[in-house]
């Protein structure tokens, strides 16, 4: 069987321009949708990583705040201890100065008593010689 152009008639699939266009459009929509889905998954993954980093940074910030509070508290305690130590040091320095002064006064009295004793010995010795 031949058609008017001397070509055998074979059964060919019946595709119209519309069905080809719909097929290509459907395939294009599928490819775009698939690309968007992959991109959305990547964005969600990135967002989750950023959220995890934010959580980690928040935890670090909380830890740093606690460390800062502890450091300030320790500094206040150290200041109080240093003040007490300075007060105690001044007190001991005054006591040491008082004790040094007492020792110097006692040495002066002792030296004076020794001079008086030597004078008495001389007077006694002179009286014994004159008798």
C-alpha cells in the first residue's frame, strides 16, 4: 500500500504539536521543581548549620558571662582581702615601730643606769680611799 508519494504507509505514533509541547513543558516543570527542591534542601541544611552555630555561640556567650561574673566576684574578694592585708600590715608596722621605740627607750634607760652605776662606783671607791 502506498500513499500518493510512493512511500509505504506505516503506522506512526500520532503526536501533535500540543502533546509534544505538553510533554516538554511537563519535563521542564519536573526539572525546575527538582532543582528547586534540591535548592530548598540545601537552604534548610545551611539554615540548620547556622542555627547550630548560633546555639553554640549563645552557649559560649552564656559561659563567658558566667566567667565574667565569677571573675568580678573574685576581684571583689581579692580587693577585700588586699584591703584587710593592707590594714593588718599597717597595724603590724605600727606595732613594730612602737616596739622598736620601746627597745630604744629601754636601751637609753639601761645606758643611763649603767652610767649612774659607774659614777656610784667611782664615788664609793673615792670614799673608801679617803677613809
